[in-house]
C-alpha cells in the first residue's frame, strides 16, 4: 500500500456524438444512468427546482472512472456564482473517505445523497434538506490500536460503495469487529435504498468465502480502499494492505453474484503485497474489468507476481495470466524497492480517436509517469513506455475528459513542463492522436490540497470545468477551465470553507449542485 496513506501528504463518460473521449456502454446489471452523459433518462426531480437530476451510482460517475458530469446550465461564467447552500444541513457521525453517491428516485420519489463513514454507518440523506431519511449501522469499526499498521482510526467503510438501480440496492464493504478489534471481519453488505434494510443472504464474510489456490483471504491483514464496481450482474471489491505495508497481505479482487451472494470468486497477486488500494478501484469498459496494483514484496530473484501493474479480467473475476491481459513497467522491481506503486491511482478507460492505439488504458504511477497501455493488448512486462509528467508522486484518482481541443487527463500532482507562468498541485495532460499517443502538459493550477478532480461539461465536451477540493489544505472547492487551467471558481467567500476533507476525496455533481463529503458532514454548493 502506499500514498498519503503511505506519507499522509498532504456516465461512465458520455457516448456523446462526436466526443473524443468515450466509454463503451454498460452490460446488464451495471450502472447506466450515472450522470446520464449519453442523454440517458433522468429519474427524479432536481433538489433546486431545475432540470431533473440523474443518479450518481458509483465512483467518478461511471465504470470507466473518468469523472465527467453533464449540466447544461453549468458554464464557466455561471460557475463563479457557486456558494454553500444554506438550506442544506447534513450532519453525520464519523470521518468520510468514500465519495458520496446520489440516487434520484428514492423512497416516495425523494432524491437521496448516500454517504458511508469510518464509524460503519450508512446514511441516506434527503437531497433537498440534508435530513436523514434512514441510517444503517453495519457493526463496530476497528480501532486503530487493534490494526497491525495503518493511519485511519477507526477503520470501517473506506472504499466508495456502488448502487444497483434496477435492484434498488446499495453495496458497501466494511471492516467490522464483534469484540473491540481482536477479531476482524471484512463484510460486504447489500442494503435496500428504500428503507436501509439488509438484503437476505447478505452480508458476505470475505474471509469465510474467498480463497484462490492454497491462499485464503485474511481480514486481519487486508484493507478495503478502492471503489466497488458492478458489471454483468456481479459485484467486484478490491483489497490491499494498510498504510505501512505490514504483514504478508496480497492484492485481491473479489467477485460476488448479486443474485446469489454464496457465489464468490477471487483472484490474488502471486507475490505478497501488490495491494489494489487506489481509490478509483475497479474500472470497466462494459465487458472487461481493469485493476491497478501496488508494490509487491519481491526479491531480486523474484519473477513478476502481479504487482505494479495494470490488469485486465473477464467475468468472475478471471485472469488469464497472458501478457495480453497485463502490463507492468520493465523496472517493476525498482518500483517495488522504492514503494513507487503503479497502483497509486486506478486505471482510466479512455478512447483517443486517431491514435494508435485508440483504445487506451491510462495508468499513473508514484514514479511520476503516465502509461498509455493498449486496452486490447496490454503487452506484458515492459509493453508500454512510461512518460515522465510529474516531479513527484501521482496518487489519488485522475479524471479524463474531451473538449473540441482534444483529450485530457487531469490529476493531483506537480506537473513537469507547465506552461509559462503556471505551476501548482493540479496537472492536466493532453493526449494527441498518433502512434503510441504523444502526451504534453496542457496546464497546471493550484488547488491547495489533496483532493481528486472531477469534470463538468454542458453537453459532454463543451464548457469543461475541472473541480477539486483543497483537501487537508484550504478545505475549499476550486474550479478551473478545462482547456487552460484558468480559475473559474476560486473557493468562494468566508462562509464557503468546509471542515476537514480527507485526502483523495472528490466532489459529485447532481441536480445542479455540487456535493462534497467532509468529516461529519456533507456540504452542498449551489449557484
């Protein structure tokens, strides 16, 4: 594991006609209306009385993890008027690391904001007022003193849940204990969005259900940081180690059939370590699954064993082991030795028309490099050259978007070769058509903290704005022109600062408002 959790540093994008940054459509059982970038039918009224709201069903608004939202009225000019909504009051118990979600057709047609905390409580909040519609405790979380290492105390729900809209179900993974932390259980819950009840047959006890070969899942060593995914009727949950890389943990990907939670399949790294801890978790193009892993506990004589890699899985999860289905840098052992995880950010599914390859899987590493792997043939060890784009670690969750000027990837990190007069801790890259697609730094800006960005557009590519939070910094929301990096929202006035926002936290857009999870609260911004 690594990251600020190592150093404490501190949709599904539109298939819009003509877009140059696209994703494939979802398969049955996968979320399809997160942000409705392809004009999908909205399914609820907007809290602010504007256009009907689209649901935000999973991390970064879709399975490709691109982080793009559509609001026809949110222009670079109107963005300047954002401010904290004084009519929305949402207080919860516990610190929040997971991204909020939004379900537009909750009980009685009421739109819900859903958050889960480290105290293992799930809250369904009225999206208009912030009052609790229902709450669901999941059992005691584990005190930090009872963990082998780590820096989240207590530890409960950390990874972002996922919603199955057809089943009206929220899936959430929690670390629980029945005895004050002596016994640790990773449990996966299915919760009714209508009343907060736990579905029959759930929760799934991962230690009791998951193994691969002779390796059994050990809840005492594993942490659950990455976002959950839902593809083809199966729920996917990634796991890795704790801050400090203690013990012989492994990177795991667990798959559970949502119609039969007794049907559990698992994959794990061959070498110890290799945690799948990136906040973006599992990505998908609608058929395949993609995962990034961190450093393994290798020796100079070790053969590659699943770490520092981008991996492609089929349903299950099932991993072929063929080089066509994985990529690792040729210096993976050096990355292991330096704790320079390729898996510090999750993979992004991006298409770049005119490029070779055009179907790209974007990986960003703690070595400060970007890797543009061919999604149809990842190429094995050394299959993709890395391009140095940052002066230090790249961690958190990146976003990808397209405008009339090209295809962009934006991340928290200090970029190299920033345009004259620009610098900061937020960097946007432009990917160009061509062989082994060329990359340059498009702009750099200052977000004053460690949040992960998301993007808004009016139609999938116009009026692109990059939004991020100065998490564990100035604790303010910031907005930047997606083409130039110019400030379009500078954090607001004295009343627009938030309480502490945990690193990697990302905003969401729903019903014309931007929601941000802070410790003990959810804050809504309205224009």
